[in-house]
C-alpha cells in the first residue's frame, strides 16, 4: 500500500505555473492552486510503517515510492537497538541525508512559507527527519514472541514536538485498525492549511482538532505567543504551546553541572557523541544540544539517533582523520569502543530513573570510558574558555529542592542559554552591520556598492569597548572563544546568511532609488538603443526582486512595473511589441 504525492502530470504543472505567474510583491500572500496531495506534501514527505520479518529483519511495509534509495536506513533507524529493551510504546526521532535533492513542484510556495520562519525552523534542504512511534509488546501468537512495529513520519520540517503529538493520535489507532486508519489520516492532512509562520492553524486529524502557531523570525526572542482556546473552539481537543522545543532541563539533568561547557562545545562545532540507554533519550539530548545555542543556527550535521547500519557509519567513525564536526546520538554498546577516540562524550543514564539530585561531577577523562555501563557524565579533556557560572547551577539546584515544576526549570535554563548566546552574538552583529555601505553611496545609475570584507583583527579590537562584557557578567577568555568560533562551521553558516541578507538589502535600496528617479527626463536625454537597454535592465531588476523576495517598501514593485510600462510606451510600436513579451527568468 502506498501514499504517494500524485500531482497530475504536465498539464497540471502548467496550470499551477500559470496561477503562480505574474508579479507578486513580497508583502502579498501567494494563492497557489493545490492539487491532490499538495497540502499533504507541504507537511510530510511520506508515512512509513516498518515491521519485523523473521526472514528479512526490519522491512518497510507501507512507504512513499521516492524513498526506495533510503529504505535500508529508515528500516534500521526506525527500530531501537536490541540492547535498549524498549517494551511498550517509545517515541524518538532521527535525521538522515537526502540521497538526491529533487525540486518540488511546490518549491516556490514552500520557499514563501519558509521566508518568515526562524532559522532553526526552516525546511532542511539536505536532510529528512524521521519521527517514530515504536511499539513492542508480548504476543505469543507470533513466532518471535513479540509484536514489533514502527509508524514513521518523514518530513523536511523540524517540528519535533508537533509531529510527536501527531503520532500519539495516529499510531495507537493504526496499531488497532491498520491501513484504513492511515488512509483516513492522510486524507485529513491533505486538507490542512500550509505551515505558514505567524498564523494560528487549526488542524483536524482522526476526529480531533489540533491548534498551534508556527513562530516567525520577527517574534521577540525568549517569548512564545501562547495559543489560547476560545469559545468558538468547541471542537479543539489539543492546543500545542510549542511545535519544536524539547525539555532542556530534563535532557541536561544528568549532566547539568556542565551545561556551560556543553554550550561552548556546541557553539564551536566540536565533535560530540551522546551515549544513552534508549533512542528516546538519545534523540532528545541531541536536539537539546542543538537548540542550546538558539537563536544561532547549528550549522554542522547532527544525528539524534545513529546506528551502525547508517550510510555515514564509516565516514563518521574512521580513525584515519580527526572526528568531523557532528553531534551523534547512539545507544549501541559497540560505539563505546568505536568512538572512544572522539574528544567529547556525554553519557546519559535512564532519565526515568533519575530521582535524586545529580551529584557535582568533575569532567571525566576519556580513558575511563570503556563501555556504555560507565557512569553518567561528560568525558572530555576540553578546558572551557569562560569561567563557570555558579549562579545558574545554584538556581536550578534550589528549584529541585523546592520541587519547582519542570516547566519552570526548563524556562529558566532556556532563558539562560538565550542570554548567553545573545551576549556572544551581539558584538558580531554590531560589527557586521558596520560593513554595510552608507545609504548615500547608493546611486540608481551605478551598480550597488560592495560590502566591506570581514576583518578578524578589526573585529577583535571592537571587543575592548563593545564586547560581551556589556551584557554578560561572565568572566573568562572571551577573545579566545571568539577566535575559535570564527574557525567553526557555525560562524561560516551565520556569516553567509547575514551577508546574503545585507546584499539583498543593498539590492532593495538600489531598486527603491531607481523607482524614485524621474525616468521621463532620463528617456528624453538618451537614444532609442539606450532606452531599450534601460527597459531590459529594469525588467531584470523586477524578476530578481520577485525571485529573491527582496525586502522593498510596499508599492515599490508596482511602481517599478509602471515605470517599465511608461518607458516602453515612449518607444516606436514595433519595439513596444517586442518589449511587451514576457521575460524569461
């Protein structure tokens, strides 16, 4: 049985293209023509069911056809390792490389949805996420003695909390009613609105209704706009306060004396492995690590659950070169030996059994880590750049003794990480903003001016008077931390994104300057050939502005289109006919 993204051939593609054609200003909402399974595809790539076959082992029973080259990875990643002993229901997630990047026919529309999303919630262009609901229960009627099956949602969206909540609704029903239930769920999803940031979304599924809001990049950092139930929401069954955040305090509790050091390791893109007793604890801890440097995006690879069958196993475990910049979550004891050469290892115990307060532990030496039976802790030779913040440790300890609610502890820790990351990134933001040319240097009849180059030593000098000491009480070697950060994939990814934003801003300012010019006078002063050249350049500018969704003022693109029309009408009729033909992007 397959649930495929059927989109209806070339004629339908042309129809969609026609609807999406024409001028669209950045401020306007696109209105695409949705075909069957388009809405489904905006949320999910496919739904898989992975079962256990005595002869074949793990096998995909229900899948979407385009995953034929990834089925092996999905099979192994959808089941816990045999040593995990996960009886009952277990939820976790994994992440794997997309074998071949295919251009979706919904690409333009999805890019529009992504535009206003925070960097951590944008679609993952090179990877898929797998969200798993695994059930293992005793069943004497089966040869193996156990019923073992996973329902898996494959998506480009990193909405871990949302998809786990969705699986809690779908999976139990599926295990009881089988495939008709899945078909009904897919049909429900195909009627959902698109996942557009900033909107309150009401999503019917399996007879209940979920209500949520996808954050935007314009939201105030450290706050969440809570979705409230109203009197008209009589059918709403579930209101989700967050779609992606994991419980940081619960994840870091076994090693929370070292949270500041872990923040540094993630910030610098160091090779990290999390060894945990189950995929649930492994994946939650890896996701917590990745999110602890928010709003900065973690730009290296990370695998919430990694197995020896993963296609990157040899690449990531080789001893012939230094471990890559990646965070791995593992549960197989085999990794204790295979990855013992890695510089930083986090050993997580069973979170469910963590009752007493974690004792103050020193960072352990790597040579003491021999098996997964080793005590929980951080095994590393790393020396942090910043002095330890004892206040946050005392605050969290006090909360444990006073039995402060877990949600409150989580909020305290999340606020701590946010303020630490902001203190670190603000001096960089301030310096990079100074690389932008002055607006008065922008001339409508010359190419936009170039950004100044990032000069490391020049930036370092700015830290003396405008460094993190303005917003953080922490002492230590901030300069050393910045120097190391500037070599990391996280800086490279951050600076590439900021540079792109500033280049687009320059293009937008140049476009606005063009629109403010008196083109009537310009046309009168130039030859026919020069006027035709002007039309072509203005058309190119319009296409670029629409394609890149440049941040121009409201009405700018309409004004530019009017300018183009005016200039064309000033030319002879034969040229008018040629220039009125639509340009090819």
